[in-house]
């Protein structure tokens, strides 16, 4: 389960919009990610 501590907002970026961070918290990933992995919407298992 993703928490606020798991996510980092970086600019410029090609990943998920920072405006969606509250929607992503509590979701899980479809794979095991390592630190600084660029996430895309397709990587999220939505709640």
C-alpha cells in the first residue's frame, strides 16, 4: 500500500501528475518498485 512517505514529486516529470497524489495514497503497485522509479498510471492497482 502506497503512503505519502513512498512518493516523491519531481520536476520536470513525465510520470503521474502531483494533483493525483491523494488518489494514489492507499493504492498498491502492480510490481515491486525500487527507489526513484518513475511511475505511470498503468502501474497503479486502484482501490
